[in-house]
């Protein structure tokens, strides 16, 4: 999901597990670049330390408004608003560099998913 590059996303969200970070990852396919949304959990005291990084994407271009536009095949996370009482996240993302889209989830669901689908780290990196 992020074989070519990884880039910034919205401001991280503080959780009981650490900082929840949404980011974009890019792969190069035979049809061009594909931008998808991934997530990681960073240490709350040392944010440069990655505790978990999801091996697959959370959002990827599938709908027409994500696959057709100024720059096709783009899901680019831009902003995340969190309701502290409910844990609900509103994730705003760019779609094909033509639209702004909105997805909803919950902090606990994303954290659990990232932890359950974390990619293994090499000796000396991550954890």
C-alpha cells in the first residue's frame, strides 16, 4: 500500500494507546500512482517511535469520485475531527484532487484494526 512513498496527513489524535496517525501511502501500478490512507500508532511520549503501523490501507480509491478527476486514484487524508465523548472521528479526505470527501469511524475501531493488522518490524526499528 505504500511501496513508493509515505506522506503527511491530519494532526495525530491522542489515544490511550498512543498517537493515532493517519497518513497517505502511494504505490505505482501499471495504471499510474494510487494514493491510499493508512494509519499508525506512535508512542505518546516519543512520537518518533512507531508502535504499530497497519500493513494495509484504511481507505483506497474505489468510488468514481475517488478514481476519476484532476488526479485520478487519490484518497488523501487532510483533517480529522474527534469527539472526545463518543470517540467518533470525522476524517476529511481529498478525492481524485477534485472533491473533498468525509468518512466516519471511531477511535477504538481504528486502533484495534491497526493493532490487529500491524506489519512486523525488523530488528532495531519500531517498537
